[in-house]
C-alpha cells in the first residue's frame, strides 16, 4: 500500500510542476536558481515515480505468486483427498489451468481499486481550482460510465462462468480421449474424435462470444472518457468564462487542466477495466470453494497423516495398525496390520452397497491374496482399505481410513506414470539409493528393458507412457511401490497383463521364499486370479457377491469344498517350482520382453531420426505466419483496424497541438475565434472516440 500511495503523491505533483515551469518559461526575467530548482524537482519526481512504481509492482508480484501457489497447493491437496466418486463437474485441471490463472492475472491489479478512488478525488479537487464549476463535467461523465460499467460487470460475471464451464467440458473430453489414443488409432477413429473435439471447441467459442462482446463494450466505454472528458470540460469552461466571468484562459492554465483531466480519466479507465474482471473472479473463487466441498476431510485435521489415530464411531472398528517399533516375525499372528469391521461399503450416497458385512483381520507382515469371481468386489475391497468408499457404520458417511495413507503403497489396475524419466517415476519422492534401486529394478524384471534403451532409466516417459507397453508400465508402477519401503502394499491384479514366465519371475523375487517383500517384512494385500500367486500367499480371502465367504491358508482352503477347491489350486513345496521358473525366466527373454524390446528400439530409432531433421525456419520465423493470421482475420478487417487506430491516435495527439495553437491565439487576442477553436477541439474528441469504438469492435 505504501509504494502505491507514494506513486500517487509523485504523480499528482506533476500538474503543479507543469504550471510552475510554464510560468517560469514565460516570465520576462527568469531566475536561474529557480530554473535549476525546477530541474531538480522534475528529476526527483520522476525518480520517485520510477522507484515507487517498481516497489509497488514487486510487492504485487510477490503477493500474486504467493496467492497462486497457495491456491494450486490447495487444489492439489484437495485432489488427493477427494474420493474417486466424490468428484463433480469441476476438475482440478480446469481450476489450475483456467480459474487460478485468471485470479492471478486480476489480483495483480487488486490495489488499483482503492487507489483509483483516491486519485479521482484528488484530481477533481485540483481541477476545481483551475476550472471552477467546469470540473463537474468530467465528474458527471465519470459517474455515468461507472454506473454503466457496474451493470455490465454483473452480466460479464455470468457470461464468464458459462464460458469456463464450456472450457471445462472440452478439457474433460480431450483428457479422456487422449487417455485412449491407442484404441482410437487402432479403430481408425481419429477423424471422428477430431470432429467431436471440434464440436466442443465450437460450442466453447459460441458461448464465449457473449463474454467477449461484454468485454469489448467495457473497453469501448473505458476509451470514451479519455477523449470526451477534456472536450466536455473545456466546453463548459468556455461558456462560464465568456458569458459569466468574462475571462480568458492562458497557456499555463490550459496545459495544467489537460494534465489534471488526464490524471482524472486515467484512474477512471483503470477502474472501469478492473471491476468486471474482479467481479468475474468471484465466480472462480466460488468454483474453487465448490471443489473443496466435494470431500468431508478437513485440511486442519492434524491426525490425517498420523498413525495410530482410531477416533471413530462405536459401530465401526475400521483401523490399521502401522508398526511403531521393530517388526515382529512372520509367525506372530496375534498382531494385525489391517482390521475391517463394518456393516458394509458403497461408492456413493445413493449407490448400491458393494461390500456387505465385512469382518476381517489381515495379519502384519503376511501376504494376503484376495480372490473371487469377476465382479465380486475385489478392487472395492482394496478401495475400502484406502478410504475411497463410504463406510455404512460411520456417522455422516465419512471415509473409513483417513489416518493411514502415509503407510500404504498402492498399485491400481491402470498404472499411473508421470511425464518424467523412468528413474524419477520409480523414485517418486524418495531419495536415490543405488543398491536398493538396482535390487528393486531387478526384482521387477526391468533390467533387460533398461539395457535395451539407449538412455536406460533416463529415458523420458511420454504423456501417459504411450511409448511403453502395458507390462512395462505396470512393472514401473510396481517398482515405485516397492522402492518406497511402505509397511503395507496393496496390489490390484497387477499380474493380469503379464505372461506366465514374467509372473513366475517377479512373484518369486518379490513374494517367494527370500523375496524382497518377505525380507522387508512388508504386509502385502493383492487381488489375483493366478494360481501360483495364491499358492505363495500366507492367507487367501475369498469374496463372492461382495461378501467374505472364506478366509484361511491355501492348504486349509484346499481341504474344504469351496471356491479355491474348485479352482484346482496346486501347492508347490517350498516354492521350488516357482524359484526354478524364475531362474529360467531370468536367463531367457519372454515373449512379452521380445515385443517390448522391439518396440523400444523402434521408438529410439524414431527419436534419433526426428532429432536429425531440424527446420531452420522454426528458429528464425517466417513472415508467412503473420500473413496467415492476418488473412484469417480478413484483410478488410485488418485494413479498417489500421485506419481507425491511426485516426484514433491522430485525434488524441493532435488535439494537444490544437490546444497549444488555441492558447497562443488567446494570449494575443483574448477569446478571438473561440467557437472555431472549441468546435474543432470537440470534433477531434468525437472522431477519436468513434475511431476507438470501431477499433475495439
């Protein structure tokens, strides 16, 4: 605030210096010391304006940077807190890419709102000292335009919200289609998809026309005071001075008044242009608030990421016990890592119950396999552990697993990868430890893949990992989960996209006797249909129609007449067969690896080829690009725009020259041809305003 007030003070000292300087130049015997003092005053004023303006914009930029960073962090944190089914029509991508950027652009000018009022009041007072009652002309003009703009601002806000919603619809559709780009190309649907996205874009542009028309109207109204205010002011002043006071005005008075009128209209224009965007971003703040209300998790909940918090309703006993001290050996079944005791779980408030009467304890450091028919609720079971589902036993249908996300690593059926290198995807937020990293990469069967890549694990993963096979993406996501050293790992049918040899190799190195997860004493909960994975597990939980129908060791379940017995599961003694198959897999490449290696080589060759062909024109630019954009706008519109801009600038600048001629003539013979000079001055104002209107349109 202080730099902005200083900038206002230095700015409004200029009219006094202008008047004093003109009087000094016009005096017959000027004092040299007085002239040197004026030079020093001008230097001081402009240095003050430069310094105060720099400090003001520096502090404003810092404020905007903090605001933007805080809003992005808020939206990002909320996107992590929101359950998969809690999301509405507003997406985090749209908020970050559209709403927050609009807020940042507008809030940089926020302090101009109160500063404009102060500058308008000071300018009116100074103008009254120069032109008496004629100062009412620009004030009345300002009030009229402010009233009109206030009415337009309300409509602008509604139009902007409607436009942003259309932008969000297009972004949502584009994101979904890009996620399935491989399937779209395989089905020869690019043209259909292009037509669909073009339709979204067309509707977006059509909706934005209302907002743009209101924006142009605001711009036109903001240009009018610059041209009309001086003409209206001097018209009234001439009427008062000629017919009432019988006086004339001099050069110093004329140019001081012009400077004051400029200082009056400048904050008015700024205020007119700022108010609609400021009112418009209120809608953006409302959208962010609505997005934050999607979830019931409070950002002030200090226990959200703290282990051991079990403050739940009496009817629900859903908790996860993360080990605080040294891990107990595997043969200590009395300790449970996960305990689920609930009436059931469902995805949405009005949706059906997916999991019913869940009463289960999962042992610490044990490998638990969840199996059952298709659609029995296996993935939902893992989601209930993560807290993504609504627990029917909790009051207000709050999520069940808030405190324990910090101790869980999760791999979904659809792997999520960042647009970074393979190593960065595996490391994620963890630090690099070479020995542990190499062990994890080898255990996940990524060693052969990385050797075939020219840049190894420094290879960039394209958007959504399109240059990787499904098996490679799944194994990178698995490696990330293991590298994190979380005490609990949830794996959602990650072996379904791998061949038998790869499954044998990875399962032996991770879950088998002496596997990494065994040595790390990690609690593993995985969903699977693969027989050998179930054979390795310590406990198998059978889900059928959303209910737990069986839970026991593989050997015990084989003795019973149930789902596992019908599968024909065979147990390997001490996992010897699995270890042997893993050894064979490590020495001979699998069918999947062969295809993946071939695909990687093709991608590398393509990248090398693309890198050799560099278009020189892209570095230097080409005039044809500008010609293309001008032709798209229409040559008639471009020519008309050029003419009106030239006319607008000519009228604004030449009116000052005309005022100089008028004041000189008035000094020689007071009020001579006053109506001619005034009429041409008003003509410049009207023509300049019309030119500005046409230019803005």
